[in-house]
């Protein structure tokens, strides 16, 4: 039986229409200005139900599967990687809550997440702890009715506009406990153009791409978080809770890569039919045909790995290995395909007049965030060696 059904394809057609009408016309212009995604677009995505695709209907979600979620990510990212990425944080928070939240926490956050009213940001990485998340140091100290957070976070994407930060913090001060001393907190805050919080300071980090969202360095200074905002109500389980939810985030990230790669492929394919050199369209030169063929193979292989990992998850199994493979494969493919697309456009590929240079800059980040490719290879190797 094919993994992707007619219902999935119907959903895809709707997201594709949305992308073509709402995102494609503005993406390159906003990217060039390094401007964030307009809040009206995020509102329209919410109206389409994109934020609630995966969440249970009893909490206001659409209750659909991971393949649908991957298709949404893929189609939105085809328009602009940043737009396909707005939902990632909500997916992380929602899957954490569904798996570990208390009933009060589920009721407080899930319905808002499902309709895009609660837009979170993930504050996991620290200036000195990236891949090695067990070494994180931001401290959560018990105080009356809650905790005080003190320390630094890095690369918190969407921190300004988010109205809730998912913070991984050390509740056991003994750093040698590593992953056994971490907890997850939900820090409610106001959404805004800048970070405007009396106990959280933040500055955006300039980047080469992914301009629709800003990533922040954050400093927490006695930031109060009530005890009911500690995920599952129990300390020191945060690392394990997070690892289990990463597989879905990685799947979604791999699907985003497929979307960017597809956009680059489509653009360069069309260009190769129209651009003539030596008296014929360049797609009739063998070197270009070879490129198009290799790009098509890499693209389809990545996409099918994403759907395969998603179907594993949908069947109720863990999919760390498959999601890791999908992310590694898609990260490599998007770099290759955007590079080749640029090559097919020649000088025009390097110019800002066409979107291919944006796909190339945006695609580059996939192998860095949501777990680097080196870390994915470690996970894959560990898994195959332990079998
Ligand atoms: C645009 C962007 C947005 C981001 N958004 C967020 C966000 O919203 N929230 C958040 O928390 N983080 C975010 N990140 C951070 C991202 O998750 C980290 O950059 C990533 O986890 C890598 O951590 P690091 O940058 O500290 O690199 P390091 O961990 O210092 O790694 C440096 C290099 O060493 C390699 N390496 C490290 N350990 C090993 C090992 N054991 N074996 C082999 N190689 C290894 C890495 O693969 C990498 O190549 C974002 C990053 C970017 C670039």
C-alpha cells in the first residue's frame, strides 16, 4: 500500500495553493530586507489549522498523522523555509505535553498551540552547550511557588514573537549529574517585535539566511516561573522528555529540507528548458541532463525516507533511527540540489534576481540545527552497532 494516500494528496494540494497564493509572492522580497514573516501570514496559517495538524481533537487539534504533518512542512518550505519552520516549536511543545504534561498543563497549552494562539520558542542551546545538551548550565533554583531561572541561552529562534519559551534548565546544581539534572519549564511572556521582559534580555544573532525568523542570544536574570509550569511536575526528567520528542522535530526538519530542495529543482528545471546556449536549450546538453537526473534521484530518495520515518511513527513505533536518517539524507540533498540549481542558472543563480540563491543559503542550515548531521550519524551508528 502506498504510504501517501489520496487524502494526503488532497491536503497537499490545499497547502500548495496556500503557499503559492500567500508565501511565494512575498518570500524573496522579505528575505532580501531581512524582514520577519508578517504576523498576518502566521494568523492565516493558524486559520488553515496547520499548527494543530498532529494534536488530538479533544484539545482542538486536527488529529492527523505524521505524514500529513511532513507534507505541510514540505509544501510551506517550498515557498520559504522560515514559514515551514514556524510550526516546529509548536510541534516540540505539543508532543512534550501530550507525552508528559499534567492534565492542567495540557488544558492550559494544547488548545492554544493547536490554533496558533500560543506560539512558543525553544531555548535549549547555550553559548557553551550545543550538541552536548546534557552539559547545559542555565540554573533553576527553587523559590516560593516556583523557580528562578539564571543563565544564558543561545540561538533561541522566534524568541521575540513567542508568547512562551520552552526552557531546558538545570534543577540539580551538581553539574556532574549531566542529563539526570535537567528539567523543562514553560516561561510565559508577551509576544513583541523585540525581547521586552524585565528578567530576560535578548539580542538577535545576524545570520546568512533563514531571515523570516530571528534567533536570539538570551540572558535570564531571576526569571520567575511558577511550579505548575514545570513539565510533568517532576524535576530532573527534562533531558529524557526532550530526546523522545526530538524524533518528530527531526522528521519535520527533514521535510522542510525536501520542500526547499523541490523549489530549487523546479526552478532550475524550468530554467534549463528556457535558457539556450550553443543553439539549443541547456537541458539538451548532457552535463545538465545528468545534473537534473541526479537532483531528481536525491530529492525523491529524501522524500520517501521522510514518509517512511513518518509512517513508522504513525504506526506507534519510535523512529529515532529513521528520522535521523531522513534528516541526514535530506540535509545533504538540499545542499547538493540547491548548489546544482545555482550552477544550472549560471551567473543568474548567483544573483539576487532569482530565488535560487535564497534556497542555497536557507538549505545550508538544515545540517546544523535540530541536531547536526554529525550527531545524527552518531545516533545512526550507535543504533546499527547495538542491533
Ligand atoms: C539558524 C539557527 C537556528 C537555531 N534555532 C535554535 C532554537 O530555536 N533553539 C535552540 O535551542 N537551538 C537552536 N539552534 C542551535 C542549534 O541547535 C545548534 O547550533 C546545534 O545543536 C549545534 O550546536 P553548536 O552550534 O553549539 O555546535 P557544537 O555542538 O559546538 O558543534 C560544533 C561542531 O562539532 C560537531 N560535534 C559536536 N559534538 C560531536 C560529536 N560528539 N561527534 C562528532 N561531531 C561533533 C558538530 O556536529 C559541529 O559540526 C539554532 C541554530 C541555528 C544556526
